[in-house]
């Protein structure tokens, strides 16, 4: 069920009304039922995988908590992680790797590709599996590490895994923050209605007005990179950078806003990422924050983090980004090596940042005015944005060959851009896209200094409601409703 569909706008009010009428002690149960209805609306068979993962996680969590011997605790944790993360790997990669192995070993001629030698699973990854698998894995690890007590109520564990606002594309909420809220009792808090609706409205605006307006122009250029002009490709790279941001952060805003209507606070997942002054800042605390913290806490630190010497630290960083690339594979653009390159490229950025950190500190110490100047900060933001956009080319392209074609054609045309741009047949769609991106960045810059919601709350009533109505009219007049899935729920 899409957040942008008419079906959802019927489902949500009904869920809220019943939630308000149900006795407080049973509200978590109603949310669990609603979550399974929401999830089943896409493909009812996927609820089987969801239920199986939940049952295994609950059983292993109880075994970890009740085991008297360390070996039993380790075995229970290993079994749970093997089923959850191993299942994720099998769904996403087994058939792809089987085909790659066949080609590498020359087992199948191109003409006989329809008759594979190695067996195939032929399974489609359940929608949102990447997100709830990571949430389930973190729950088991946190119990094993003693960060949280194992929940005795299987239904509450099921709600943690299946909570409908976050199940399709996050945030990857921790049980350490989610389950205590459920245990404390869920209630409809009128103080959370306004911020919840604001986030829902802003998330919808980013998705259906901005992201889905940019998408067709991006699709055209990336579908035939060999035949697109350098300007087409350059524009598409810029537009995709904002498409994926508005698409993904739009989902997160809606998910957080919807959860507030049920008295549940989810973690922030985006923090104005295109205002980052380094790629470390971008990945460390502004983009997909819940995933970044997951990798930090459950992969980077257990590997030794920065405590095991420089060489090991560099290896750990690259390992995290490569695994992140693998996790993203299948993100609506198929499973391929492009995601591995994307992850490794961003890992390389971190290497460069670490290697040059001492130099920049020295410059900042010797030339403090230069380091803190607005012009330098803007240049750092622009450089970081372009480095991230370069990575997005591999993320979006169908193959590594297509990504290299795009970069080669843009590079070859850079010197001629001053002549190509005035001659390019820009359309009203391009003008609308530019205006929407400019508006987005204006809001982001204002929000960086002071919350945009605080600004609206302090504004005169007439101005505040004029902004709300302008947003509603934009949603109705420009928005593309129900036609495109959110990018991050496609894997």
C-alpha cells in the first residue's frame, strides 16, 4: 500500500479512529492487526515471510535470554542472524550470483542462457525485507549484548518488526527505543497531531511534487545513455540527486509523522544532507541516519572500529561501505555490480578524508579566518555535493558500462558546456524542476539555522495558513499521485 494512494488515505483515518476507541491496553494489538493489513495489501503472500521472521526472532530472543550456558546463547544468536540475514542474502543475491558464476566459468553459452546449469530460487524479495531484517537482527544483538531485556510478549515483538509506517522503507528503528514506548502504553496525543500532519504534508510534497516531477527526465537519460547528449546526462545526474533525496526522505517524513499520530516517536532519518561540508558528515549524520548508525554499531565497532590501528581502521571503513553497497543492491534498478562500485567509491572518499584530515586541521589553525569563511563553507558544500552526485551515477545506472558511458560523455562535453547549454531545448518541465529544487534548498538552508516548523509557528496566523494552503494546492495541482513506488521500498 503506497503512502500516496487513495487506499492509504482511507486506511489511515480508519486505523486512527479504531485506535482511539480501543482500550489503551489493547491498542498495540490493533496496531499489529493494522500493520499486517497494510503489508498484505501489496502481496498477501509476503506476510508469510514476515510472520516466519518474527517467530524465529522471538524464539531466538527468548532462548538467548533464558539460556544458562554461553554456548547456547551464542548458538541462538547465530541461528537467528543466519536465518534473518542469510535469508536476505539469498533473496537478493543467490540467483544473480548463480548467473555470474555460470558466465565466469563458461558453463552456459549466451544462446542457452534460458537453460541455466546452476539451480535458481526464482524468488522475489518481499517488499521491505531489507528494512525489517536489519531491525530484527539488531533486536537479537541488543538482547545478546544486554542493551535490552527480551520481550515476553510475542505480539509486541511482532509489532516492532511489522509497524506499518516504517516496515517498507524505514527508519530502521531500534527495539531499545520502540518497545519501551509500546510497554508504556500507546495513546492518541493531541500535542503530536500538528507536528505529525506537518511531517506527512512535507513528506508528500517532497515525494509527489518534487521527486515524481523529476523522475521522467531522469529515466529518459539513464535509459539510453549512449544516445543522450552531454547536457541531458548532466541534467539527469543533478536531478537524480534530488529525486532520490526527496523520494527517500519524503517516505521517512511520512513514516515519522504517521507514527506520531499513534503516540510513537521514530528516529530522525535525514538531516539536510546536501548541506554537508564533507562526505564523512554526509554519511555520518545526515543521510539515512538509522542505517549509518546500524552499520556503526553492529559492523564497524565490532570489527574494531578505529581502535585497531590505521590499516585496520581503513579496512573497516571500506568493509562497511562495501556491505552498504550490497545492502542497497536491487533498489528498483536490479541487482548488479554497480552498487558494489558505489559503496567502494564512497568508502574511498572516507579514506581520502582521513588521510587529509591533519592537513586541513593545520590549515585551519594557521588560517582560521579562511577556514571559517562563508565562501569556503559554500565551496565545501558544493564539492561534497558533486562527489556524492558522482556516486549516484553508479547507483542509478543499469550497468557499470552505462555509468562509465555517462561519465565519459559528460566529461567529454564539459569544455563545450558554455556553448551547449544556451542551445539546449530546455522545456517548462526543466523550469519547474529548477524552481522546485531552489525552493527545497531554500527551506533546507532556513531549517539549518532554525526549524522551519518553529518559524511557521512564530509567523502570523494568516502567513502560516497561506503556506499550508499553498502546499495543499501544490499537492493537488502538481502532484503525481499513486503512479510511482518509493524507490527504497523496491528492494
